[in-house]
């Protein structure tokens, strides 16, 4: 079987998430065709989690050359710099995005309960059961914290405004 780009993407993501960034980069560089933005984005995100500034800069240049008008790529790079505490670079990226008129499309999630579909958009507080939802999320976060369960390396903070 000849590996597809999806196979390479999965392998790169697994290696990168395990902290094996050198091996993940080696796979990317030896792929039979150039990597897509998803593969590079996975590697970029892992750079932030593993405090790999130089590799993050290298991957970011590659990614932004591939998709210079994709706001998600700039946000991803900004998130890496924020994780690394490089606040001046975060500010520069956000300023550049503003200059170019690039705006990140808000995230969206949904869940179907019975026959009813509930849609949630980032920063939207209009759901009629928002109080109960946030209370349950806080409770789940508390339970996970005390059970020592980690789903991601960046703490999730839910705030109502």
C-alpha cells in the first residue's frame, strides 16, 4: 500500500504530539509531495507545546508562504508565541492581521439532544440555557482537575461577560 497524504499527516501529528519534532520534521521533508497546511499546522502547534521557537519560526514561514491569506494560520502562530511567552510577537502578528483585514472565523460546535440541535458559536452568550451549561462545564473542569485528567496542555478558562 502506498501511503497517502492523510497517512503522512496522521504520522506527523502523532510524532509531533509525542514531542518527537525532529522525527516529524524528517517525515515532512521526505514526503513525496509538499505537505499541506494541515500537516504544517499540526507541527506548528506542537512546536508551541514543546517550546521549540526556532522550529516554530521555520514552520510558520513555510505555512504562511503556502497560505498567506488564511487567518487561522496567523492565529495558530500567535497562539504558539503566546504559549512561549513572546508577547511582542503575538502583538505584531495581531497587528499585521488587523492591517491586512484578516479575521478568524469564530469556532462553532453543535450537539443533538433528542430531536433538537444546539449550536454554539465562540463568544456567543445567547443560548437560553447558558447558565446551566456553564455551571456543568465548570463542574466537569473541577472533576477533571481533581481526577488529574488532562485533555490538552493549555488550561481552558470559561468566563461569562
